[in-house]
C-alpha cells in the first residue's frame, strides 16, 4: 500500500515488512507502506505504534525485522539521510535552564549548521517565538514549548519533518497558530508526517492519512477513499426539517433504508445506498414543500472512519 503525492513519484519513505518489538511487547507489526510527499496524518490512539514508526523513520530506532528506508537509504545507518530529517518528539526532554534562542541554536549547531545563530533566529521567527526567545524554556507555556520544539526541528532546513503529537496540551489559539505554521512549511515544499490521536487535528492539516492500530496499518490514502472501504455499513443521513415524521414515513418505505429514528426536529436515516437516499430526500422535500434547516452525514468524517476501522462500531 502507498500514499503517493503524484503518480510514479519516488517514495521518500518506504517500509517493507517492518516490525519492531521491545522484549515481548510489539510496537509495530509487519508494516509495508510508502509515502512520496506532501503532508501525511499518522492517526491512531495512544499506544498504537505511531511514535515507534516515527522513530524508525527518524533513524532513532532500528527495525527488529524488515526495513524502513528514507530517501533510498536506511536512516539508522546513514548520517547523510538523518541530516535531511527534522524531528520533534512527543515528550519534552530538554535543557529547561536555556533560553529558547540558546536551545534552538544548540540544536542547530548539533545538526551541523554552519551559522547556527542565524539559522536559529530564522526558525524562531518562523514559529512566532521571537518575542519570547530570550526567556528560559522552563517558564514557557505548553504552546510555547511546542512551537520551540518545532523550531528545533526545522532550524537545519530539513527536507522531511516528523512531528509527533505536536498539538498535545496546547490551548485552542495556540493550536490554530501551530497548524498554520505547519501548513506554511508544507507550502514551502517540505514533506511532513504529523501524528495525532485527535481526529480533528489531522483533518485540519491534511486529507491524506495512515491509520495505525495495535501496531498494524488498517488503512491509508485519502480519507474519502477510505470511507468507501466501509460502505457495507449503513450510512447515516441527518435532516433537520419542519415535518420530520412525514419525511421519515416516505423514506421508511424504501428497501435501501435500514433504520429511521427521530430526534427533536430532525430525522436520522441509516441507508445502504447513500446516493439514492439523498435523491429521495430531495424529491420528497420538493414534492411536499418541506422546510429543511440543515442536512449532514455523521459518517462523512474522519471520526466515523476511525471508529469503523478499529471496530468501535458493530
């Protein structure tokens, strides 16, 4: 399976039957997958194997079995490949007594940047932390720490950026700001993998996803294409209208409708043929002159896809 930015594109990441275990604990199991560019959302609950997969891509872990290649080489064995990778880990493990500027400068220097001070200054500006760069990191809020971690990941101008749960614990305003910073990096041509267990965070960044659960890849690609994989389940359509019971009586007579139930001022239809259902709703509304206030599908979102794929729904 592969998530490719363009047909025939050379993969930036290629995993071939990759597994990683820690003693008797399996982190990643037999993953075969490739990715050719853009922004990818690595989606899964805590403990699914997201961080393990990211660390293998970053060259911090060697697979127990199989291979992970980045830019055509094994990152664990290749300093040249690792120099092209930026990595922001999930957890904070840094020198809190340093200022933000000192921290980012130190990381740029460790990455081999010739003018580490100038590179750090540019990275700090790119994440919106210039006004706070001379404060000690220990006094930073969670959002400021996350932005500073992002600065350390991009200070050496990497081609491939790995962000492990970059929005964890931040307030809504900081979340919006960090999402915009990540989008700007993508617009500048960077390839980015962002992990999260929060569905709407991934939806805010990309429609290209890799769903991982208990160490295995459940699905990948465009979220709307993945939705097609689960169309064997009844598809829900919710309509808010002035005469919901009248609409429900018409739809209940159709063989594609599995269930109809009512909410206050609304009807929820479970259908095996969504396109036909939408047509019948439109016809009924026009024929009977119903007043429709809203219509939506609770199943046309990443949350529903994830629930179905992980067996949260029967």
